[in-house]
């Protein structure tokens, strides 16, 4: 019997940490992937666990086992359904989302905080040696936490998604309640009622597991407003493709990445002001750009012999290499023999390779978190500089100089601090508004091209001239610092800038 309770500790510890990780990941996905989300949720969860531990003392000794089973059922029900409920609340009732989120974190944390003290009291009633009791309980508690901390990012979240992962752990909690009730059936006067409740909760969770994906898609349809034709959670991000008439849109972690109606404006502006000035370029490196749209523009140049595209997420490049609607958009660029796709972290890949390129297209997502912020840092740009030919250059997508001026000019300051000579420019993309880019090279003297030698839908000499003119309301603010790894000022600028314009 004691071994059964110790095994229960392993399971409940796994479930408890899982709910915490799910809440943090969900908040980051829906509210922005910020250190604030994880730190505040972890803090609130641990505080609630302390409350639960305190409240456990008011449970009578003779009721410890029965209350432990009841708490497992509550944790399983509330914790299991929490992620699904939060998706629905965010999509259809966005205003109270934070209130519901932290209320659920506090409730689940309080219940989880009561579990271990009650288990220890039940074991203590069986005359277990106190020293051995504490050692065994805490050992399995920590082992359970280790197990789920590895399984969650590597297996569970990518394969099941957040909603079904929560429901799976809820089922595990109910399983603990059922086997504990059965094993100690002679000590539980209300056994039949507890088992009835347990199987009702189990049925609810299994039903939720069966329909979770459909409910999440329904909630995302409410969030995005358009038909969802593809949705996938990878180890790195949430990918959603929507369609409205002839407009395909890619969303990563809830943020719009492109609209097929105007993406050509963005990608022509990203690629051609640089490449039109490098008619001798043969080898090009693309960092990010897993949708293949920047590669599509590069392949228009006959002088380019090879394009190496490094994107972290294989699900992204596979999707845009195989889905017919998406390959039509990028014109099969990722399957072109001149394009070599590498799935790796850009920084790690640059450290492990020594090739030099004539041009580099840097098309990372916006620096909305510290993991992305490092790809806009002084050390990263210094590393990248070693891979650029003496007379070559790079171009970096750099957020909006109008909506996020501190972010834009921080990227410019960071490139300068890394030893580049920069030339910022901007263009209007209807889906995004005014958007910015920065060309940077080891040598000064970049001059915008007077014409584009390949077919374009948007760029012409007049448009190019306007791109390099910054009106008074897009001039650099004073006191902008470069983005260094130990401070990540760019991530803070980015959050502050967009907080001022988003409703």
C-alpha cells in the first residue's frame, strides 16, 4: 500500500508541474512570449501551493485519505480542462482572460499544494519512519517533476498540443484517485460515492480529449476570423494557416507573418534593394524565411548559384515545400535545386560552419522574446559578419519604424556596434503598416539601386527612392542602446512600443 502511495506522488508531481508549464506556455502563446508571463505564472503557482500546504493542516487525520482522493478529482477536472477553457475564453471573451488565467493558476496551485502534505500524513499514520518518509516522498516528487519537464517540450506539447496534454494529465490525476480508492477500499466509508464521482470526471475528461482539437480549432477560428486550413503545434511554435477567399495568411504563435495578398511588397522590399546592387553575388544565405518567399525572390537572379536557407523548424519548411497552395505561393522555391534547406538554430549553425556568403537575408520573426532577441544581438551580428564577403552585405527585417521606433533604431544601433555600416529603409505593407529593413555591410558607401533587373510587382525606381527617406515622425529617438545579451534592451523596447499601439 505504501508503495502505491509513493507511486502516486510521482504521478501527482508530474501532473502538478505539467499544469504550471501549460499555463505558462499558453499565456506566452496568447499574450506574447515574454519572460513576464512565465515568471508571474510560476510565482503565482508556487504562492498558491504554499496556501494549499497551509490549508492541508485543517483536514482531520482520519479524513486524510478521503480528502486526498477528492483533491485528485478536483485537480484532474480543473487542471485537465483549464487549457481548453482558456483557449475558448481568449477567443470569445478576451477581456476577462487574464483574470480567468490567474484564477485557474491559483485554484490549481492551491489544490496541488495540498497533495503532498496529505500523502505524507497518510503514510505517517502507517508508522513509516519519518526520515525515510520525507526522503522517499520528496525523491519521487522531484523525479516526477524531472520526467514531465523533459516530456512536455519534446513529446507532449508537439504531439498532443496544449489542450490535449492538459486533459491527459487530468486523466492521470483521476487514475490516481481511482486506484487509491480501490486499494484502500476497506478504509473508505464513502467508497461508492467517490468511485461514482471519479468515473464521471473521467468520462468528462475523455470526452474532452476526444473533441479538444475541434474545440481549439473552433476557438482559433474565432480568434483569427477566417477558415483554418492548417494548424500545427511544433516543438518551437504554433503554426496556423488561414484562408479567406484568395487570401492565405500565416500566423505564428498568434502573430500574423504574411498575407498572400500583399506579401510580395514585403519580400520584394526585403530582397531587391540589396541584391540589385550585387550583380556579382553567387552565394546567398537566408536566415529564417522558412516560408520560401524570400528564396522565391532570390531565385529570380540568374547570377545566384546557391541559396542556403537556415530555419529552425522542420515543420515550417516541410509545410511550405509540400502543401500545394503554399508551394504555388513560393513557386516551389524550397524544392529548387539551387536551394539547400537546413533545419537548425541559426546561431549554432553559424558557429559550426565557416562558409562566406556574398549576401545574407535575415528574415527572423520579430524580437518578441529573449530567445529571438539573441538573434538581434551584438554577439550574433559579430558572428554573422565573419560569414559575409568583404564587399558583400546583409539585410535585416527590423520591425516597424513607425509603430515600434525604439525597436527599429535599436536594431540599427546594434548592427553599428557590431561593426557594420548601415542604411535603414522602410516601405508600406497593408497587412502590417509601415515596415522597416536595414542594409548593413563591412564597407561604407551603399547606394540604392536606380532600377531592379528582375520582374517585380511592386518595386520601381520611384518606390525605391521613397524607401530610403525617413519623414520627421520616423526619425530615431534619443538614447537608444544596442541590444546586448545580458540586458536584451531590444525585447524591452519591442514590448513597450507595441503595448502603446495595441488595443
